[in-house]
C-alpha cells in the first residue's frame, strides 16, 4: 500500500522535469534544444496525470498512443542532440556570456593597449603581402592601382586593379582584373591570421580561403594567373579545411580547451531524466550541484589587447582655412613652427603626429600629408599645402565616437593556468559623446587656432606680405554634436547624429 503523500508526489512529479526544461529553454541558445527535449519527453507524464484527474477521456490515450510515443521519441532525440551540442561547445551555453560587437562597454577600458594585438598584426600582414605583390608586379611592368583599407577599419583588406590591353595600340579595349586580399583574425588559435585571395578576371572570379601565409611563390602564382587568364590558380600554404586533408596544418584553438568536466556532468544529469521516478530527482540534484560548482569558480577573461589608437567615427566640429599669397616657399618653416607651438606647454595627453591621407578624384588617387592632433576623444587635422607660390593652411576639429568593444571568441578552461575563462577579442564599436568631450574639443579648437594664427602672423611679417586675414573660426552646433535632440542620455549603441558629415574618411 503506497502512502497517500507518496502517491501525490508521484502524480505531480512530472512538474520537476517540466520546470527544468523551461529553465533550460530560457537559459539561452546553448541549452534550448536540451530544454525542448525535456519538455517533449515529459508529454507522457502530463497525459497520465490528466487521465488520473479525469480531465481526459481514456479513449484519447488509446487513439493517440502512437502520436504520444512519436513526440516522446522526438524529445529523446532532441535531448541527445542537445547534449551533443553542449559537448561540442565545451559547455559554453552554461556560461551565459555575451557581448555586443557594436557597443563599447565600461569593461572595454580594461583591455590593455599593445602592438601585439591581432588588429595591428593583421594590418602589418596585409601591408607585407601588398608590398610583395606590388614589387613583383612592378618587376613585370604590370600597370596596377593599389588600394587598401583604412587603418582600424572593420575589414582589413588590400586590392590591386590591373588593366590589360590585348592590343597595346588600342586603349579602348581592355581586360579588367582585380586582385583582393582579406585578412581574417582568429584570436587564440594556432594560426591567428588567415588570408582570403580573390582574383576577378573580367566577369570570372576565383576565391581561395584559408591561406596561412603569402610567400613569394604564392604571389608569383597569383600574378601568373593574372597575366595568363586561362591558367588555373592553385595556391599552397592552406590550413586543413576538410577532414581528409591530413597534409595541411590544423588551425585549432590553442589557448582555451573545452570544459570537459562541466560538459560531461551536464550530459550525465540530462540522461538521468530518462530513468523513471528516481531519475528526475537525481538529475535535479545533479544540476544544482553543477550550478553551485560553476558559481564557486570565478570566470576570468583572456584578451589579445587593442591598438594604441581608437577607430575613427568622426563628427565635424569647427574649422578654419586661409590661402596666403606668395608664402608657398615657406611651407616647411610654417609647418615646423605650427607643430612646435602645438607641443609647447601642451597637456601630457595631447599628441601631434604626421600622417598620410588620401582620396579618389576623377582621374586617380590623390594623397597628401597632414598633421593629426589628438586630445582624448577630440581629433584635429592641420593641412599646410603649397599651391604654386601660394600657401593653403587649414585646420578642422572632430569628436570621435569610435571605441574598442569586445566580442566573445570562446569559453572554457585556460590551458596554461587551468582557470575558467572567457576569451575575448577586440572589435570595432562606438561610445556616445558627452558634454565633457565637447569641452575637450573646445580646448583643442582654441589650441590649434592659436598655434596656427601666431605662426602665420610671424611668417607674413617676415616675408612682408600685405594681406588681411580673417581669423574667425567656423563653428558648428554643439547641440548637434550630442545628438539631434541635444539629450545627454547614452544609448550605448548608436553614435550621436551629426549635422555635417565628411565626404571621405580619414586614414590613420
């Protein structure tokens, strides 16, 4: 004779795996399949409960027995697939870690700045590959136009455009060829940088992925295929992309391994729910133990770092420009005087550097030097450019919304320390502007204008140039810099609106 309380416990016990299934579904994508499987396998217990409470007719059980069994079997299959996903993912679904790739959070401040991060190394690798290809193309006297992505662009790429004339005497007929190189970042892998090469000859494109290096042999084969369009392009130095390619190196996660202990314990607890009566109790106790064990283990963070300078998403603030007659010969002296005054008695965080900028005109690419002045999140650009005998001097000030964010690469156990870790990599994001950033921009505006104004007045006096100059600054709306409504509320995702936009992005 079963005691009444035990009989009631057995009748309502189907709620235990049902509650666990709902919890796993709500947990996230990593455990959702396992939770759905638990719910479906529990359909049989729910139907029996309804029959015992006279809420269903017995004929319904007999008429739909096959359907109920199919649902239960489907639930068992989903449970097994969910367990496999947990094992394949190293228990990542249990961590509940996620970061937005477009938002710079407060934790992004903890990312160390270095020159060994994968972004800086990917740019160096792209430049080395482009230099090698350009050198060989020059040796073969192939006419080409080189291009490359701007520094700290979300996609790191290089491109060479070739124009081949079948008949050198006929410039109207050509076979246009494009060579593109993309660099992919795989932080914490055995090979952290991989190349993708795409060659487009006319309308035909050939793409090679998974190259771990671009050597002289690789570059030679690429240019051979461009000079001989009918030749098949075969490239060496690839990683293993198919299981049977045993002669190629595997690109495994090097630093982080799967958390096999948590994964196997979770799989075992899920299988316990298949045992009648006592199995769900043991499964619940097992999940409680896993949760307690996980909470007692602190989650550390791995990162490869971020570059010393931030990505650029610029909002135009203020500007000023002038053309001074007969001062073109003093370009070098004027530029030196301006930069010297900018650095004198400047705050420690203010940086002045020479950088190369470029843009496309109707007949080709135009490049020139400019001086970059950075103070916190404010960026200024000063141009001192001769136009014949005249000298053009201008400056402009911007607020930079760009910032480094983090995205999760993997989670598990650190092979070196044995600690529970989540591995992040730096990614491109944005951070809203506030009123203190505006104050910094106001300071930079006045600092640059004073340096330019003082130096120009000295140069004009030394060269006895009779020309009146209007030193009035062209100022933009401060309200628009904080957003169209002027609100200081940060949404953490989108950069504030800007009234005036740049026609081309700055390099550097």
